[in-house]
C-alpha cells in the first residue's frame, strides 16, 4: 500500500494501490513515497556506482548520489543547492521532532509565534505539513531548474518558485543570476535552505502565500491563525528560527 498521502489536485495520487500514477511502463517509484518519469534517460548511462542504468537504478542513483537533479546551473551553484537541501532536510527533521510534543494542552511559544493560538485541528494540520516536507526532502526526487522570471528586471530579490513540469514532476526553480537566492545565506532568516522548505511546502502540502516576512507572518498568526497554518513563509520561519 502507498505510504504517502496524496494531493487533492492529483486524484491518482489519492489511491492507495495505484502504482506510479497507473503508468508503470514509463514511471518508477524506488522509495515508495513518490514516482518519477524516466523518459529521456539515455539507455547507455552507467551510474556513478557502475551499475547499468535501468530506470529503477537511475532513479535510485540520482537520489543517493546527489539528492537532486540540476538543470542550467554552474558547478558552484549546484554545490550550493546540494548544501542547502541537506540543511533544509535537517531543519525539517528538527521541526517534525519539535512538533511531536505539541498538543492542545501543551503548546510551545515557537508554535504560537508562527501559527497562532492553540487549536487541535490546526495543530494536526501543521504536523501533517511538516511530515510531508520532511518526506519530500528525504525520499523524493528533487528537480531544480535555473529560472529568470519575466519580472526579473524589476525584482532582483527573486528567491524562487515551484511548478509541475511537462513530465508531471515537481520542479523548484531558483534565480538565474538574480541576487535574491544566490546572495542569501545557507541557513538563518530568508536563507537558501528556508526558501527550499517554503517551496516544498507549496508542492507537497499545498500551502499558499498569505503573508511574507517575519513581521507580517507574526501578525497573521495573531489575527488569522487559519491562514497562518496554510502560509508557506510561516513554515520557513518556524524552521529558520528553530533551536
């Protein structure tokens, strides 16, 4: 049985017993958490471990060897992305661990700061988002693509966005030459790792952008906690300002 909850926007993912979106000839699921397409992989590829490149092995090797697939970046940028993904994984795991003890009768100041007053349903919603973010960082095939948005000339602080590409794969796009993402620190406030968590919460937990920045997110938690638990930046800051 599929171990991962699906997404309402993707009906096939909701079925516990459908393998690879009912397309096992063109997709593989080496982890049990997410399937990926392998159309276009060259049949004569040999993985870094020296294995023949069957679809399953290619998928596994991509995840185990680099953790991500990068398109359009320099070697230096790819190295930064790999480091940011590793830190984001650590941050997500710490967030999951910190949420384990949060209950209606035992809320933390950290939870209230970013998600608002205690509410049993909202606490469960936050835990669900963090479970999905952590699972994506640990087990899914992450694709990064260099991207220069149309509004690049007017917004040089562009950090990134996420889409589902033509092969039905989640794709996180970060700036091609933009100052925002590449000048951000690896960890800390508005970091590369935090940006990755922000975008993955969109992709895997269907969060939205109700508020940006620490000040507005804190106000959102006080004034509209229902939106705070659905706000991507709130998850980013919860992780960035963790222990």
